[in-house]
C-alpha cells in the first residue's frame, strides 16, 4: 500500500462532509463517501500516515512523528527530527507494534517501536517510494531510485539486520509495490518520461519463486505484464480476502488531471470503478473489518478504502476520503400496529436491472453480528441469521433500473414482528453478489 506522501495527512477522523468536500469526489455506483477530513493545514509538510483498525493514525510529517486518536488528539509524540525531510511512507506491523518509516531526502528507512518509542535506521535507499511486507516474516519489499531520480529498482529489505538486496531493475520512476497472498510481487512501471504518455504505465508481476532466486530481474525479461494501459499509478493496496487490488490511476480523464480508483482482479482486469476525483489522488489504504466480506460494490460497509486528494500546489487544500460499499436496503411497510392489511417488503439501492430473492426466517433467529457465509456467489455474503434458519426462499425477481423491487403479502396481528426479512442480491447475470440489510415485519 502506498500512502502518497505528497497527498496524505492526518487522515480519517470520520468528520462530517462539507458541501465543498462532497464536490471533490464522486463514488461510483454501489459505493458512497462515508466521511472525510480537511488536510489543508498539512499541505506544507506532505506527511505519510498509517490508519489503525481503531481509527487512530500514525503521522510522519517529514519532521515530527506522532500517534493521534480518531478525533485528532495526540496520544503520543515520538519526537522531531533535527531537520525536515520529504516523507515517503509509513507502514505498521500492528501485531508486532513496529512502524517502518521512509523519507526520500536522505533515503533513510527507519524502524520505530511504538511501545518503547525507540527508533533505529535500518538502511538507506535513495528516493525510496513505497514499502510492502513480504509473506515471509521479517522481510519486506521497497521501491526506490538509488541510481538517481528516474532509475526505478525493487529491493528486499531484511527487517532484522536491515540488509538490502536488489530484486529487480525496472524502467522509469519508482512506484507502488504490493505482495499478493501467494508471495508474488506487483510493482508499477512506467517509461521514465515526463509528462507520462497516455496508457504507458503498467503493473508488472514477478513470480514468488523468481524473487527469491538471488538474481536481479528486469520487468521486460522476467516480469509479467499484469495490468496495463494506465495513464499513471500513484498508489495501490492489496485485498487478500478478495485477492484483488485497489489501484489509483492518475493524470487521466477528460481533463487530463482526474484520478480514478479501480478494483483490479487477480487477472489484472479493471473489474469496477470505485470513485473519481477531479485532480491528483493517491494514498490507497484498505481497512478491513475482520468480518470477511469483500470490498466491492453493493457489499456491506464493513471494509473501506481511504483515498487522499490534494490541491496543495493549486489552492492549498487537501482532503482524505473514506469510500465504503453501499449495501442495498430491505424496507418493510405494514398496515399499522395490530392491523390486518397489505404489507410491502421492498429492496432499494441494489444493482440496476439485477435480481433479488427474499429470504425469510423467524425473527428470533436474528444474529447481532452478521454471519459471513459462502452461498455459492461471487463473494461471501452477510446474513442476519444462519442459512439453515431461512426456511422460506423466494425465486429471484428482476429489479428495475434503480435497483429496486418489492413483494406484497397480507400482514395480521398474529404474525406481526415474527419474521426476519433479508434479500439476496444477484447481478444481471443471476450471479449472487451480496445481501441487503435485514428488517422485521413490524
């Protein structure tokens, strides 16, 4: 994951959106913007950050390193450098309580113990840009340009000894790097030209075996063109649960300066657009809930993607956005308390022209924490009761162009509040993709 230092700041405090903030990002169908924060005070320092699962943040602003709570309160100050530098990245191994911090002025890569506050320099790598943990504990990959600006290279970093060993020599400028669940390494590669020609940037994948051979690989001879034809790539993060990537494409769109956040599948296809930003964006960081659902359109909002947006070189403003999947809703409308009459169970906000099947369980089967289950669809789905509890399952009905549909039934006082109602959501090809929220017939 690359938290682009020229874009990211104190991030993700969940503050309310202002009208100006809303105008800066457009979520694609199946997503919404859940919050943002004004980063304008940090435009002069261009910090790098890591967002913890609890919403607190570790910030390196090129001078000072601090841990702040979700509301911005400083929880711990880790000290200030004697001179200011350009921040590259902040990566945290939360299980070990260790942070890895890069800066590109002198090229140092440091390890910070978040418990003791002690710091040590592991090594230096000129113009270091990005960092990704390897599957092998104690190892990581770093991109940088030790041969000078524009000479991209990939290195393996020993997080114990600090030793650096070159893995690949790449074309162009240093860029984002990620490691997938099989140990394959994916890195962005460009032509080394500026301005960057349209459609000239690609993601190159090196096989997990190749990167351990001890020979210096090249993107042209040894790497596989994994995903191609980008105008530029500022940042990416890997979703191990869904085996896909969040990729921020930059320098594109009708104006030539828009940014797009894509979900890229394990075949390298841009599977879906997540959001559009009318300027330069980066800082892709996926935050997982631990529940097991995928970050994809029309899913529950248990996972989210942080995207930073900067106009620091324009009007001096910057923001970071929290983009979440937008789950369809089950809505019950009844005849009134203790009354017999027509009731309606709607599904709203599902995939346009898709399908939905109503599943019915006894309301006593409601689970306070959703159950994540694989029922044979594209992703695991969130059910508000166990699959066995849903004794009635209606055939899928087609939804309209707004992703809505409904069923009617007769409600009586005897059954009021007795049923848990949840929709299974299908795409237009009748592939299960998600569920709606659940409701009770009350």
